[in-house]
């Protein structure tokens, strides 16, 4: 199977938790993205990058995309972690939004549902998410018709929502071991 490294960027801890679980199951090295020198990726046969979703973009994934040419022939995996529930449409949207068709050939992508912890967000993200909350409240006031996901999201402002499950990483582990 060779050597595996898990590199991640996480703002409030959900990606970090998945990255730690994956590294544990695969006996892989684990690094926060700011601590990794791209040249060090050459020491590994499998490179896994994890980042959270911010407006459909995967944070920190440019680190991997910029160095993709040097990773030809290696197994390259990206996982993204957001608050939204997983479905086929979301997967397609995330892949086309984040990767060119050439990058899609080289990268195997997975989505792992994370959660939402408003209190832990940095101030700028808090401000953005407050705007989003007002948008939801406005929708509630005008249409009186929120989707179950909208309702879940509004609840998550009051208490953190955590959808992480260790079993969610099984697909990634199986793919690495295949
Ligand atoms: C400004 C902002 C934008 C976000 N955009 C998305 C999004 O487009 N899709 C999604 O599913 N989650 C979105 N989220 C939720 C985060 O991706 C989610 O909370 C994730 O689990 C955070 O993981 P982390 O704590 O490891 O960074 C957003 C959160 C913030 C603060």
C-alpha cells in the first residue's frame, strides 16, 4: 500500500476530526496544511487532502492543485466537509466547481458531512453567517415555508450541529486499500 499522508485545513474542527480518524485507520502521517512543504509530498504514495466548504469552495485545496503535476502516478484523494447533507447533485456540483476536467482525472473526490459551530467561527465568517441567518429568517417571514435543512441550519446557530460519523470514512479507507 505504501506511505500515506493526510493534509487538512479546518476552521472549527470537523475536518480535523475526520483527518485524524483517517490517519489513524491508515497509520498515515497527519499535517495541518500550513505545516507542509509541498516537496515532502514526494515521500508518499497516497496523498489525502481534506478541507471544509465555504460557499461551495474547498478551503486550502489550491495547495494540492498547485502541486498536482508533481504527483502524477500517485493516489490523490480530496475530501470536503460541509454542513449540507450528502447527495448526488451536491457531489457533482462540488466536483465541477472545484476541479477542472484534467484535475478530476487525477483526483478521487469524497464528501463527508461535518457540522456547524457558529461560536467557534472567526469574526469575519461569523458576520457572513449572520447575513445568511437573516436571509433564512426573511424567507421564513415571507414564505412561511422553510425546508427541513433550513430549519436545521437555524437551530444550529443556537447549539452546534455535529454530523460527523466515523463510519463515513469507510469509503475512503476502502479506496486507499484497493
Ligand atoms: C462562511 C461560510 C460558508 C459556508 N459554506 C458552506 C457551503 O457552501 N456548503 C456547506 O455544506 N457548508 C458550508 N459551510 C459550513 C462549513 O463547511 C461546515 O461548518 C464545516 O463542517 C466546517 O468544517 P471545519 O470546522 O473543519 O472548517 C459554510 C460555513 C461558513 C462559515
